[in-house]
C-alpha cells in the first residue's frame, strides 16, 4: 500500500510538471474602503476584475487593517472608528465582534495562524496588543517607545513583529512578546502606514501616506530604497505576492488600487474610481524560501502524504506548501508547478567594506558586503591569517567583529549560501589603524611651579590622533571623576584655579586605532600675591614658625618655647598650654596695610580656660596694637569665651560664645572704614570704624600685641594675613579649604 501511494504521488507530480497545473488561478485581493460613505470590504481578482462587495459596515466605521486566514476561510479587520476588532467568512457572511472594549483607534492587524493569535496596532492608545483569534485573552505587548503605530506585520519564524509609526515617522520592531523594541528606520519617511514583509529576501516594504511613495529596506533597517515615487498618491495599505514578484497598494482618496514589481518597475492601475481605499490583503500562495522546489521537498511531501495530520509533526512545515495546515492534492500540484525552478548556485559576495587592501581602518568598524540575489544566508570568515576562521552564519549583510586590534592585518571571506548550494567568495584583507601615540610637550611643563591661576593646558597631539580625553583636577591619579570631556583642540581652558595648589592632568589620545592613555603631568599654582603671611604651625621643634607665603615673614616663639608653647604635630597646630601668660608668636607686620586687610585664625579653646596669671580675664587670638586708635584685635575678655574685636577706634564684644574643644575659623576684615567679623564662614558683625593710621613693626599671634601678657589658651593653627579685605565668598573658601 505504501509503495502504491508513492507511485501515485510520482505520477501526479509528473502530470503537474508537464501540464503546469495552476491551483491558485482564483487568487484574490481583499480591501477596505469608502471613507466618505458606508464603509465596506470588497474583493476582486488580482488583475482587478470581478469586483465584489463582501461586507457593508453600518454606523461610523473606518477600516484600515485587514488580514486573511485562508485555511479557515476567515478575514479579520480593525475598525478604527468603532474601536473594535471584527471577523467574517471570506464571502462576507457571519460578521462577528471579537474585541470591542478597551481599544482606542486600532489600525493595522496581522495573524499568527499556527499559534492562533492576532496582533494589532492601537494608534491612539500608543501600544501593540494581541489576543486569541476568537478575541479572548487581550494582552498589552508594547506600551512604551511608540507614539502612533499603524500597520503591523509578523515574521513568525524569527519571532519578530514589525510596525510603522506615523507619528514618530519611523519603522520599529520587537520580539513577539513585546520585548526589545528597536528603531529600524528613522528619517526619510513622513507618514508610514501599511507594512509588509518578504521574509525569504530579508526585506520589508511600507507605504508612506504623506510622502506619496513606496519604500523598502532590509529587515534590520539598512539599505532604505525608494521604489515608487511618481504616479502614486496617498498610499495606505500594502501587500506582497512573493511568488509573482509583485506588490499591491491602496491609494486613499485617489480611489485606486495599484500594482508594481517588487523593484518598483511596471506600475499599473488595477482598479480606479473607488471612493477611498485603505487596507489590502492578498489570497496568494506562500512558497518555500527562495521560491524553489527540489528533491528534498518531494521526499518530505511523499513522507507526509501517508499521514495527513500536521498538528504534531514538524516535517509538515516543509510538506504543507500552501500553509493550510494539511498536506493534500493542492500541495502536490504546487510542488509539480514549481519543480522545474531549481535553485541556481549563488554568485560571490561583492563590494566589501572595508575595501580589499584598505589601510587605516577603524578598530570599531563593521564588515559589510553586497549579497548575491540567490543567497539566503552568509557564512562569515575573519581572522589574522588567510582566509580567516569561521565566525558564524547569518542572514544579515553586516557583521560586527567587536573591537579589533590596532595596527593589525585581517583577512575575511563571505561564503554565499543558497538553496542546497554554496559559493565561496574571494579573500579580502584590510589593516587597522595604528594606536595613537601619546600626547607630548605639556604646557605648563611637568612639575612646573608658580603657574598662573588662569593658565590654560596646552599639548602636542600624538600621531594618528583625532580627539583627546582631558583629565584634570587635584587627584594625583586622575580617574573618571576628573574627566573634563572629549575635544579635538589641543588647548583646554581650566578657568580660574586656586592659589598654591597642585594640579594633575592627563591627555588620552583617541583615533581610528583606539585610545592611548597619556602620562600624568603636574604643576603648582602661584601663591596668592595678596597673602602677607601664612603660618601653618606644622613644625615639630624649634622656636621658628615658618611663613609659607614666600614673603619670609617668619614668626618667633617668644616667652614660652617648652614653657607655655608646645608643638602639636598631630594637630598641625601650636599648643598654648596656659602655663605662661606671656606666650606668643611674634610676627613682622611687613606687608600689612592700615587701608585694608584680613586676619584669619583657626583656634580650639582648651577646657578649662585659664584666664589668670596676669591675663586679667582676657585671652587673645591676634593682637596688633600701636596704641590709641591703631588697633587690630581678636580676643576674649571678662573671663568668658565670647568673641570680641577691635579695629581702629571701634570695638564690639560678646559677638558669639565659643565652646571649648571645638575648632573655629575666625576672621576679621577691614577696608577704609568698614569692617566685618566671620566665624566658620558666616558673617557675625559688620560696621564702620575710624582711626587705624599706623601699625607697629610686629604683631602677636596668641597675645595682645602690646603688653603681651594675655596669651591664648588652646590650640592655634593656620593663621593667615592678607593686604586686602577678603570678600564673604573668599572667607568661606578659606574656611572650606581646611574643613574639606
């Protein structure tokens, strides 16, 4: 019985080949239309003859998307005005509402018949949804990253869906579960609506309503091509007849249905005089990939002929040539009709990019080529030795090799894979660009001192460098926090720098050959020219408190070295231990002026405070006293720890209570009759004074500057004197510099 069946199969195939039986002579096109009147669904032969009215929709309707399930004898459509998904038999009978709630202007619709699913694009709700073919289990798939989706098409084998977004003016795709939304085509399109796929050729086609054109591209969005740009108006729906190599589209208010070859040639009007025509779908055969039938198909078909159940056997995909979910006489006839179309061997891939022999190629370059029309996939070979090693097989004509090595020769080849045949390509080669050389000639030069606070960074670019990553800051090992940006210029504006500060910088060169990390250079800015003296008290022994301003106004520890004054290196401070009321650090007033100036001290009061032993209840942070109205004083009196001050003939007491055991930053500024007092960067008092017309030759840190009998009790650190009245901002910076 089995042998008899196979013999019958062979006879039928032979008859089909000899007689060229066409079992699809009654192929049809279906469309939606009549925007201005009662909306209807119609159909006709593929040549436009025998127009039939199938469904007349009542009420306000606007049907754009339409899809067919030929095997079940059903058509499905989205009614944008009625906000519902409907179906009917192919003859227009039994119109059924499938989804009638929760929609907001559904437009395109597509079917996954094998999975029993339908997908649609909801334009106003801005999402892609799906449901079972009976309308149950409505599911949101894509709800973000889209604005106005319209047409939709499916690539079931790849698990992908594609749609046009008329509001975003782009073509997008995602997995069938809605994940991995990807922009494919952006730019060059104005109002895309309908979309259709040629899976075997790796192409997508769309109708640009506002652009009045038909376009196509590869499924990855590359290779956008204008196919039809004249003789066309307001295209909306689009459908493909892959076996015939033609495409059909509707013309909106032009009332036309038109057809052309898939390359855009041979355009013709099929039907004219319609009111407003929108969606379109075709009842045509889906042929195997490449439109070729060979002996492998015969073997599959013969094996399936004896068992007609397609539900459980994956071989049925090969035997069920008309995709009606069963293997029957139609599949036999179709196989016979196309058996003579044997697949030719593909030609070699051509037009490599990078070009053969090209040098200076970027290490981030992708490989691309022009495929032969008869190739359905491409085997990629790439390596550092000819002809390269196998990297994989792919349908795309662009290969990402990752980051290549700089200054290296690479060899690559593309083997074109057709139906049952392969053709090895020529071996091409290219050489990547060398890595950039390091930047040189830094200005300021490395370890330079006394650099201006407005100095720019200047360097000489290394060879093969296109741009530069600039790292700059006070970190001796610059990292991403110090990255200032990428630039092509070899000059960087640092702004205004801090005085007496070490800065570190690095230039990383960027070029076709990648990135080269530069050396770390450093420089130190000049000391503030308005700084008269700075005594950090970071010594560990001796009776000299050194001035770090560069003015050599060194202080002398007086009446107290090892007897009232003790170095405190752990605190970077000088300890006035309270045992000697005469203890002080005498500093010259050289550089100070009566017109303006600033004194700032860091102090930490010791508990308990000693105010006896000749102090008469007072303790001084700073004293400069030339008698009478010529005073600059910061102190405490009346045996309390409240801050007092005098400048010229004016004094203020009890400005703030200072606690023991806490570091305070205290500052006094004067400027031609105006003064201000600050604690921890905050202004406590401001006012006017007179006098202050002369200064003594010396002043006291930690005493009163005259009798020198009222020494401070506690730790003193980082005393600074300026010949200018610092602003509030500058005082705050002094405070923050140390606290930070």
